[in-house]
C-alpha cells in the first residue's frame, strides 16, 4: 500500500473507528487527512499541513506522558536517524494505543526495479528532504517491533501484513521460504498494559 490516501483509509477502517474515542496524535501527518475523522486530533510533520511543524531529528515531540489516547506514526520511522528515540517518545505520549507502519523495501516490485537499474531516487537517492535512512525488510520490521513491544511491556493488539493485489496467493505459496518477497509493508497496533 504505497499510496498515502489508501494507507490512511485502510488504517481508519481497520482500527481508527474502533480505537480512537478521545484523542489522536498523527506523527508525520503530511496534509492531516485524519483531522476531520478524529476528535482531539493533532498532526505533526516537518512539511505539509500539520498543526505543529516539527523536525523529529532536531526537536522532541512537545507533549507529556499519556497526552493522547492513540499515537499514529505511519511510514515515518524509516526516514529518521533517531528512530529509537522517537519510538521511546511515542510510548511515553500514548495513553492507550500506538499504530505504526513500516515499508518492506525488499518487496518484489522494488527488487525487479533495482535489477533493471532503476533506483528509487525519491527514497534512496540524494534528496535529503525525503530520504529513507533505514532499508527495512518486512521480517526485520516485524522482529524489531515485537522485541520493542516486549522490552517496553506493550501488548501486540493486532498486526497486518500488506500484501497488495496479487500478493496473497503468491505469498501463500512461497512466503514460508521468502517472507520478504511479497509484503509491501507491516502494520502493528501496540497496546499499553
């Protein structure tokens, strides 16, 4: 699910309507597409149309402990050198739930592009304003988040692997041997205990 609109729509339908009853902090909100959907919404980003402009690599998130019922951070962490620090801040700020997503850069569509000589210059080139700083696979992301949850006494409330259109049937056949081949990304909802 590469498209931001589709990603946000998916998150809203799968978890947002059910989990968000009080307030939400949307980290990396871009144009703040969730603003009208959630009560107590605040969006932060370095660009776009956030409520608060903030560079997560230079500034701390300006909210205290348990400030928001839900904190969302969708396809943002891979852009940050200080991913671990930002995750710690998110855990502190969230009162109940944390919704995260991370891309799988080893997916089949990217691998074929790389083999043909095309490099995604927007994400991996010399454009510092939107560069991925972590080259993550689905299994790395899943294992990292599961360990992070254990270490921080968080429950994994739900997980989702985005397999795209044809991915489900192909992943069913080869996923046990090649777990990173089909997934586009990894979504997880963490719950504070």
